C-alpha cells in the first residue's frame, strides 16, 4: 500500500516491510487490504465527432444514450469510415475507479461484473483485460456467452463527451456472483447508479445485494451518480437507496442539482449530507468540494485563507478528518474546496474519467486508513473511528491532483501513478 498523496511530515506508514511470500493475485479477505467495485463491464471506443454526427444518429449530447446493437454497429462503421476513432479503452465508471485505485495504491482491488466466457483477439473483453491493472482481481467475474458492453465515447469540438451504449451482456450479473466474504473483508465497496435504469435485468438486484452485504458488515459504501439525466429519471429511488446504504456520494455539479434542486454546489452538498456521511462534488473549472462530518471535540481549524460563498467561512474546519455521522458524539459539518490543479491543463480534450480519478484518490485514503489501523492499531491516528487517513483539505488536494493527471493524458484511466516529485515550483503544492 503506497502512502496516499504526498506529505512533508508523515506518521509512520508501513510501506516497506518485507513480505514473507510472493504476492498472490487473488484477494485474501483475512490478510489483504483492498476495495471492491461492482460495475457494468464495458469497453470505450473514443472518437472525435461533430455536433452534426450526433444529430444524424439522434444521440442526445452530453448524456449516456442506450442504443440497440444495430445502431451501435452503424455508428461504429461510420466512425471507422471517417477514421475518427482515436483509441479503445477499458471503461465503466467503477472499472475506471478501481483500476486507478490499484495504480495509486499499488495494491489489490476486486471487480464484480461479467466477462465473456470465450475471449477472442480484438473483442471488447480482450480490450478490457488489456487495459486493466494486473492488481485488479477478476477471479470473481461472472462468465457470459456474449460480449460485455460496448460504449462509444463521442467527443465534440467543445470537449463535451456523449455516450452511445450497446449493453451486450453487461447487465446479466446475478446475485450468485456477489461473494459476501469478499465484501465483508473490504476496506470499501464502490458502485454506480447505472444499474437502476435496468429494471428487468439481474444486475440491479446484484447491486442491491452487494450494498446489503456491505451494510451488514459495516463496510463503507461509495456510490457515483452517473449522469444528470439518470438522476432526474430515478430521483426518488436513488434517494431511498442513498438513505439506506450509502456513506460516500460522488457526483458533478449537474448531478447534484438534479438530486437536490439546488444549483449552488455548497448548498447542494449540505443538503445531501442529510443522507450520507461524505460528499465528493466536482465542479469543472470551479474546482472540487469535499464535504462531510467530524466530531465537534476533534475538529481542527484550517491555516488556509478562510473562504465564504453561499455558506460563510465554510472551510474553517477543513483540517479535520472525516468521520461517519453516527460515530460522532456531536457531529459538525465540514466543507473543503480546491481550485483546479495548476488551473487545469492548457487544453482539455476529454473530461471522461476525471471524476472517477478524484474518487479513486478518496478511496485510496479511506483504504490507507484501514491498512494503517490494521498494521498499527495503537497509533495516535486511530484515537477516534475516523473514516479516512487524511484531512478534508489533504484529500481534496490529492483527488484534485489525480483528476488533473487524467485530464492531461486524454484517457479515462491512469497509465501510471503520480510522480514521486512534481516538476518546478509545483512541489510546493503538497506543502501548502
């Protein structure tokens, strides 16, 4: 387990202890620190198109559009004819997240979903495996006779991403392939809201079963909202799900507005904290917010400049560490905000995966806290039942840096971890 982010002053973090045996690829719940992700397994085909192209195929811009196999084939053929395809990537918001987690933490994660039982060269399943970290344990995937999902990411000149999704067999995951012991031993479970739109498919019940197992075994659960359109169509069901099972909710500002009716990110995050313990809200060029709870007796005041928006002095306690609300004797809401790292890349060609990167950093910090507590239970870091290893401000900084790395490389997944040292004056970023 690598240290989450960078720090000048570090508590002892046992990253270099010799391991008595060669590491096993399969997760061992009683020995390993890992997270579990449940996803619709899908391969992304990335292509640059015009707005007219979207209109031709009746694709709604900026949304995730389900298309039948024939339409997907027609779109793919047209993209090939126009030489518009830039690459194939393993996709899926949770697949991206746990891949990034394993790259950042240099440690194991588990993917729950489906995979083609027979994999041929060039097939979606082939591309998926080729582009996923070897530290992602795929031993618990469910074999299916057909293809996994095929997602075509269409990027218009303004950088907006639009999805055309051909599901294949990606929604056939059933409850028999949700291993309770693997979830019970995890540092966190992460899934997404997409299965809610498939009322007649087994993946929805599989997701609910995974959430129930996590809840029964007190495993922190994270959920991503998907798209604004999905939230609007499933708002009441989503709120019920969030209220019953979710600890960490990740979204962008449009999804937050769809869920709460509030356009201001701070107000939306504050409203969502009535349901969950921690909110990660990415707001594009306006930066990123991390909001949650800490105990009044344990709150720590920031040394950063005090910020005010729709909430006065909202970041005053951002040096506090996140806690579950039920673990606080006197819960206090905490808000932290950070502007885009280095102002963001000079040119953003593709925003796909930036939010997944931010969430993977947050999950790394939660997992690092679990790892550190198991290794050094008497450390002063664990005098209270904190949810994460670092403060709100430090997690914001780490998530922000990972998100930038994905934006800069024009791919939905990290191809490598963060540099050990930053270039030029940006080394000071970690010292602030």
